[in-house]
C-alpha cells in the first residue's frame, strides 16, 4: 500500500523523534509536531494504519510507535536525491583534504575521520583497489611425473599465486611452455569474466590448466583486502543499543575478523550512487542489526575505493547519505588530481 502524504508526515515525525531518543513515540507527540492541525483521534488512526502495514512496531495498542526496517526504508525513499551538505561542511572538508595533499593513504585516513565526526558513528574508507584481478602471466613448471606447478602473476600487482597440479597424462616441459605461451597470448590483461566469455579453441590440457589458473584469480579476488581506515568507534558505542550485549559483540567480530570491508566491496554500487542497507536488507546476517550507508569512488588508473558509515538502524539518514555522497565525490576529484 502506498502511503498518503499525511501518513508520510506521521512516519517522518516518528522516525525523527525516535532517532533523537530511543523511546517509542507517542501519538500526542506526533499530533503536536504535525505541520497541519489534526485531532488526536485522526493521528491515532494514521498510526494504527502504519502499524498494520508494518511501517512501525507497537508493543501493544496504546503504546507509542517504533520504526521498523520497512518504515526506515520508506523514510529514506522520501528524502530525495538533492541533499547537499552545508557550505560550512564543504569548507571544512576542503581544508582537511588540502592538508592531506595527494597522498592516497592520507586522504583515506582523512575521509574516515571526517565522516565519523560529521555523522557521529563509525566510518570506513578504503584506498583504491582493483575490483577484479586480471591475468598477466602464467608459468607452468614440471616437477616430476604428472606433477606440475602453476604460477600466475596478476596485472597491476606484484602478487603471484601458485598451486601444484596433478595432470592426467605425462607432459614435457616444452609442451608446458607452449601451453603457457598460448594461454598468455589469449588471456593477457583479461578479467575472470572476460576469460570465461572468450571463445578460444583449447586442447584438454589447455582447458584444464586455464580452469585452474582462473580459480587462482578467483581466490585472489575473494581473499585480497585493500588497505582501509576505520574511525568513530567511540561514536558507535555511544548508542545505547550498541554499547553492550550481542550487538556490541557483532561489531567486534566484524572488525576483528575483517568481515566488513569484503562485504562492502561485494555490494558496492556504481560511482555516484549511495547505497543504504537497513537492518534485514543487509545480505549478511551479522549486519542485520545495523544500517550501512556507503558509496564507491573512482580513480583514473588505480581502480576504485569504498567509503561509508555503519550505525544502528536508529540513524540520522539524511546526514549519512549527504556526507557519504559528498566525501565520495571529493575522493574521486582528489584521485583525478594525483
């Protein structure tokens, strides 16, 4: 059911009030805050509709309302796309980035610190990284019998991955060299998706070896973690609902086991778009108590990075979306100048 303009106003008041103080919002408060004069009975009826449709939660009929994930989503959708930070905020950001200069790590650290202070929650910023490893060079070394060693180097990286492979039939080193030369010629500079889409006539040995090499690229894609900076944990734990218990433990686990950055990278939107994942919308259950607001920024040659904030679902959404979008655009502009 689409909300009427009056229901949207009621929901907005409930969200705004609940963000300020984590207490159920009473109908009397909503009545006072409504921009047009309405009776208490009318407001109670609208709140009842919001509860019935799942936008708010009430412990019992006479209790105040608490926004649900669905309610927060409707609230976010009503904010629009034209949110801009104040002139003062823009000036502060420019000054700090000017002090950081063109150093990639300095700008990443600065972005996380600024974002944490502006939104008053935990912020994270990665340095630019290549989203998809690309094939640069493959070597195949005969060890003994059917056993060979695959060594693959990825483009734009000093990293290499290697894996022993047991072939089905004996192959000489000369044959292995011809196979690696052919695969390097066909796949040089290509990503995993481009390799899979390429129609190349290969022998069984060549297909087997190419398949293992692609698996090594996938492994690099899944396990590589770009340098990143986290700031604002003190703000994060100032929220009563996150300061102790299971949710505090979830935050600790995300950081200790370095789970947050891979989750953001895997779900990063296109440049210029801010993604808002609210509670149960997060793809990983460990993030279900939280809201994550994040965006991608691009560089001309070094790939892309991610910047964002994480907090409880009781969150200053307008501030988070505005500042994440602006900092991402500043990061992109800074990278273009370096």
